[in-house]
């Protein structure tokens, strides 16, 4: 349990639906679900989820806070938007899934091992560092996500492609040491910090 | 009009008839075999000149019987509708040239078919009489409405505003019925988001202000007798006085009683005051009048309310309701809003298995979700009400787990039970002359078939849901509202309007001596030869509309104004004494005999089709219209209803050499489509016994087939005919041909 999480639990007590409505992106749509199950049936990755969106919505209403926020289900969403297109109640399901994932991450209780979450974290760190994504370091960080041995293994598998990209000028080896970021990196960092603070204040997180 | 019968036959050459058929030869047949005094061919019979030709013959030549050999009797009915003469139609277009191939090989058989239809048309018309209207008609146009709830008041207002007098009878001391007990109603107008005032008091005021409506409170109907246009009704007040009133039609809006929740002890009802049914909650809400509702047991604050849907409904348990009452989901949504509107912090949960929000309920449902009402899908197995409030055992069907919920108040959504009086199929009926008032009966009819309307299922009155709502099996009496099927207030008001129009229609038809739906406007009526009657009672029992009573001497008494002219009595009569002026044992029997029967070795079988004029015959016509071909050995005769088919027609047909007989009627059973409700069912039963007769004749039972045919079975009808033709080929020719 992180401090942020404890604070939110204290604030909303047992009303998880209210918590979701206040803190999760598009969370105020959750109550409008009519449990038809079209989202669950439309999801191309349905089998890979523990809980379909339909179930997630029902769990939120049933107050299953812990189960929902620590679940890896919403992290499995690939943003194909099939559910949004088909939902007869026009719920922005994809957005809610990402909102829930982000909220769980923010509270520090998100599913630890989920690869989507880890990639997202690596990407965020990479892109915010200089204000622009560095494809080379991003790939390398991704390869070595699970340690040196597996990193070297993946690296060797990708050698052919890497050389090919090098030949055709699609890969700049210099980016390893010198990546051209945006002009005002400091300003960006200040901006992000401020936004984080504002969000924390608005949602009542103990930051 | 001349007393003597003078038949004239007119053969049309239009629509390709002239090209495909040798009309001169047909004319000869009409003259020789059809005994027509006048035979004319016309190149375009339904045009002004053709119609004028016929009218001129009627006016100046003394023609009394007209046979029009042209298109189906269902086409050009206005052009060929002549007053004061009997008219028959030989169907040469849909029945012959459109259903047969247009080539040289087929020409001979097509011509034979047309010749037979000419013989049949002439034979039919010569046994018809021009119908004159029912002489025993009444002309009372006042309309009785039984029941003063939303349905009854709407019907009364609609009837009065159309310009007819109304007598409104209500058993309670005030108008309003169940709706008067509600705090608010579910919305009936845009944006369908908030509960609205019921509008009952405004409606009562409107009824009281309407000069055409007279209201009789604290009153019941203790006797109903008569027929459309001439009903006589005893209205008995609680004080003991009885008035006899005369009315022309009756609208029964006797409504519903809420299901007795005491039968639901496993849901905790009756164990403590915190478990109520929907009507109980309405009472609490009316008392609170917009303020927060207090806990009934101790007056404490209500923090959590749980609504249990389908309580004792959609259930297979004994003593519970098997059906959905249609309004309860919307009602629970409305009641959850009572709490949310007073205090949004109150937790309201609706436990449902299938949420059904008919009409514009979907908007109302959404509005409740916006207000924060929680909906959970699953089944409640038990409610523990041992202390104040309750614990609800609930199986969540989405999350697939058992849950226990605490609640301060539980509302059970119980269903509607129809107030339809006594079940005449269950209760023994009084013998003629010994009739008694029943306190359980709504209408106390003195009809031979019973005191109340027949039920269909679950105690609701028989009234066809889709094809003919409000129509009942008692002519001139129309039912509407929750006595017909479970419904909400919006539907009940619509129902009331429909029944009001039906009642007005029937008094207008009755005063002209004409039939009501579905043979609306038919002037013929049943007659019977008393000296031939054996008093077997079959007609009184089988009449689907309870039109026939028994007189003191036990002869059938036809109340012609109650008759729908289906002819089921005619088909039932074993001694064939019942007939209509233009439809009788002879008008069909002679058609069957008129067909020219080829000899056995001609290899030309004959198949008789007796088709219901409401569905099967139109399907045959449409098959022709779509140029779907069928066997040229068929001779089709429309009948008013399969119930009017006399078994004598079948035995006669078999004796005279027909090789097969097909009967086509409507679907029967609980989801019947028969326009006369029981006609096709009775026919089916009668035909199930025809096998014995065939056996006595040493004929195969497969030669007679009965089929249920819908009006949409356009593709299927030719298939049925061709299947019979194949069957006949397999069985060989009827050996009776040469006798």
C-alpha cells in the first residue's frame, strides 16, 4: 500500500464507483453500462483478459477496488476501439480502460509484471528525458528489460535487422551517445512537474 | 325484383383471359350446364362499360343471380358488388391462367380448369340468395364501460368525445383504480427522465365534467344479456338497488389486482415491515410526499434500498406467475428515483435477471443510471428478515459469485393478476332457466357458454395480441387494459382508445344489421330449419363467440347480432339444417358436384382444395400473382373459415370421384391465427375423424390432408398442392369415379 493509495481509500471509504467517477479518465461513464456484454464479445484479445470490460464495470459497481486496480486486464487493451464502436450505450470503453490503468499506476498498486505497463514506463521515461523519443535507447532498454542475459539474446536475434537498418540509414548509431532533444528540456520538465502537482491536488493525492 | 331465378354469366376477356382461354366455349358451358339465361363475353368486364352491361341486365332483364367469371373474388370487389342480387365469382385469372404455364401443351388442361370454374360459379350462384340484413337488430348506441381506472376512464372519455353516450360502472367508491394509489407515474412524454404526476385527479375531473358520461360508483354488473345494439345490463349498487340499463356495446376494463406478496415468504414478505411490495412503497412515498422515506419498522433513516425484480414472476414455482408483467422494471426505476431525488446519498440497488423497459423506458433507465441507481444482474434466492432491515442472498450472474447484501428496505416487484372474473372452462355453467348471479363474475352474462369472457392463458382474456387486439370472443364486448395482458399505464391508455373505436364500430354495424369484424359489413346471417334439428347442442357448444343460446324447448336460439358469420355452426351441424343466405351446405356442395369428373383411365385426377378465405385463399391468389405454377387438376373453393367445412362435403367429394382433398386453414392452438379463434381448431378435430369414414369407403386416409397455412405461405401453397398431386399419382385413381 502506497501513501497515495491509503489516502484515497480513506477519502472514498467503500464507494469505489464514486472514486472511479472522480479520478479515472471518463470514469463517470461506468455507471451507464447496461451489462449487455457486447464489449466482451467484441474484444479481439478477449481470451487474454482475466476480466472483460463488462466485468470490470460490474466489479467497480460491486466495490471490488483491490481486484480491479491490481488486475492486469485493462493493461491488455490494444486500443483497437472495437468496443467503443459497438457499445450500444456509447461508453468510451477504451479510454476508461487506459484511465483505470493509469489510475492504478498513479496509486502505485498497478500490476507489477505486466509487460504493457513496463513498456509504457520505459517509453514515458525515454520521451520525457529530452522531449523526443530516442528509438535506439528505447529499443535497447526494452531488450534489457528482463536482465543482461535475455537482453543479449534478443540483441543477437535482432542483429540482422539492425545491420540492415544501419545500411539504409534508418538507424543512427550516434544516438547512443548524443541524442538531439528539444530546445527547452528544462522547461518541459518543469511543466510536467507542475501538471503532476496540479493533478495530485485536484484528486487529493498525498504527493 | 322478379321472384323467378334468372342466372346471368359474364366472362371477361381482359388481363390475358381472352388470349389464353377459348371464352366462346366457356360461354357455351355456362349456357348449357350452368343453366344461365344470359351469357355475355366482355373484353374488359371491370371497366365502366362492362359493369354497366351487368347492371342493365339486372335492371331491365330481371337477372337475379350473377356469376362473374374473371378475377379472384378478392379483386374488384367494388366494381362487381351489385345490390339486391346474388353474385358469385369464377376465378379464371389468379386461379387458372396465372397459375398454369402459357404453352400449347398446357392449353387443354388450362381450358378444362376454366370450364370447371365456370360450372362451379354457376352452381354456387344458383343456390345463393341475395342477403338481406339481420331483421333482429338493435340500434342502441350507448356504450357501457366496466371499470373506472385509467383504462376505463380513457375509454369513456374517448367514446364521449366521439359523440356517444357512456355509462361508466366502478365497483369502488371512487374512480382512479390502481393508478390512484401511485405517488407518481413513469414518464409518458419527452424527455422520459423524471417521474411525473399521475394525472388521475385531472382525469377524474374530466370524466365528471363530461355531460355524455354518467358514472355509477359502488356498483357491479349483476346480469348482462342481449347482443350488440341491444344489450340489457343490470347494474347493482352496494346499497342493494338494481337498475336495468340498455346499451349497445360493452368495454371491459376491469384491470388487475397486484399479486399477493404473502405467497413470497422466502423473500421475507410479511416477516417485518421493512419488506414491502411496489404498491406498499407507493403508499410510503405518498405519505412522505417528496421528503425522505423513513424506515417503516422504526422510523429510522434509510441508507440502502434494494429492489428485487421478478418477485414471484417469470417463475415455474406453483402459485407464482409464469409471465412478465411488463411494467415492474420501469416501476422500480421510478421508485429508486423517489429515493435518489430526495437524497442522492441513498444507495439504491436494483437486482434483476433481465431488465425490460418497454416503450420509452430505455431513456428512463439511462436517467436512473445517471442519478446513480445501481443495477446488478443476478438472482435473489432468499431474504433474511429476522431483524430490522434485511439480508439478501444474491447470486451475481456477471461476476458469478454469491453475495450477501444488507438493506434498510427491500422492495419486491410483484406482478399483475388479471381481474377477468370466472374461468368458464373450469366453472360449471348454470342450466338454461336456472341462471344465478355470481359474485366472482365481472359481467354475469346469461350466455349459454358462461358468465365471463373465455381466457387464453394465465387468466388473461382471450384477445388476439397482434392481429385483432380488443376483439374478444363475445361480439360487442371489448376488453382492454391489464385484463387483456399485463401492461403499464401508457399501454393501457392506448388499449382503451382502440377498444373505444371497436365499440363504436360495432354499434354502428349492429344498427344496420351487419356483422362485426372480421366479416365487417356482411349482411347475411344464420338461419336454421327447426323441424330438422335434433337438439344435439353442437352448435351452441362450438360457436366460438357464444352467440347461440338455447330456448325453453332446447332449440338453438341464434342471437344474430352476436354472430360473426364464420359458419362454424354450419360445419358442426350433423343434420345440416344451418345455413346462410349466400353460404350454405349447398353453395359449396353443388360446386363440388358441378366439376366434370373424367373417367378413371383418362389419367386426369381431381384434387379439391377447401381454403380459408382469410389466409389460405389469399395465399393461393398471391401464388398466382407471382406466377407460381401448381397442378392443373386442382379445383379450389374458398370457405369462410375451416370451421364451416361440413364433413359431408368431404365424403361427397370422395364418393363422386375426387382423388384427393386438401383443407387449408389458419394456425390453431394458443398462438392461433384463426380469425374466428376456434374455427380451424374444431375443423382439425373433425377432420381427424374423417379417416374412419374413408376406411369404410375402402379409401386411403392420405387422400385427405389438413394444413395450417398463413397468408405469407405463398411459396408453400403450390408445394402442398403438388405434394398431394404426387401422392395421388402414387396411390392411383379413386375407384369411385365410374359409379
